C-alpha cells in the first residue's frame, strides 16, 4: 500500500494558492495558481496524487485534513452525478471541473481516505502543507519559478504528469536586494553560471544590500518554513534574526 498526504493552501482564500502531495522526500509533487480557493487546492492535490500513481497497481491510502474533499469523493459525488452535477437544492456543484477530473481518475483504483488533523505536527501532512504553502507564497511574491517536486520516481518510468520542469533534489533559497526568499528550481543555465559567482559578494558601500545564495535540502527548506512560521516571521526575517 502507498501512503500519501495531500494538502492545499490559499493565502487569503481565495488568493495565491498551492497544492501538494507527499509520499517521501523523493516522491512528491506541487503546483498552484495565482488565484484560487483552499478547497480547489485540496482537490487538486488529491487529483495529481492519483495521476502520479496511475501507472502503479498498489492500494492507495490518502491522508487528508480536508473533510470537504473526503466527503466529496466518498459521499457526495454519486448523488451529484445522478443529478447532473447539481446539489440537492438544484444549484450547480462548486469546483465541478476538478471533481469531474477526479471522478475519471478514480475509476479502477483501490483507495481509501483517512482524515488527519492539520497543523498539529503530523509529519506527512506537514510536509505536504509546507510544499503547498511554498507555492502559494511564490505566487504571492510574483516569482516566476516555483517548486514542483520530482513527481514519482521509482525506476518504472512513471512521473508526475503535472511537473513541467526537471526533478530537483535541492531547493535554492536566494536573498535578493529586496531581501525576498525564492524557493526555486535550479535550471541548467543557472547551474552553469553558478561556478563563476563567488560565494560571498560584498560591496564597499556600508549601507549596500548583499546577495547571498544558499542551497538547502528539501528537509532543511521545510524546517526553515516551519520555524519561521512558528516564530511569526517571514522566512527572510527569520534568517536575518539569526545573524
């Protein structure tokens, strides 16, 4: 059996939003939108989890902190379908396109859902939440590159259908002139130029901002986000507080 967590995040709800599914540090996926709701993020996380594992013949246990998602899939969808994707009061079902896609992906799959309480330290739920929120924060800050994850890497050729960039093992955090952290995917051009840059670049002007690039593992990046959130600070503010 594959055990995976799925979670969504929307800053402002609706607002910049992210979704993520997580099995372990080598198998996870994430994505998002400039503007969406938390429920849309939660549904999309489960949808992409099923897509990423479609090539496998394992039972799937989905850990989810959204009662809405669990009820949609396990209780409400059959009735909505019979009514033409309308609720009992005749009104259209919300998020119907995502639900229809999910309905297609569930065909022939062996799965069950388990509700877990969010934000109480459940390791897999926290890992999914951290990744979903990182995407939402990247959209909020206007960053062009966001973490998408390695998808499913098991040697069978299966990959995350939503991942449009190469898999990453490390997440790069960059403090730029405005002191904004960007969790980004390193690409070939950036990697090629990295050797030409000095680790530290200091200007003579005493009040100048200095740029510092730090490569963190996924685990270190997750821990940074968790600790900064616990301290009530943005990640860059938390890092600066350590200096």
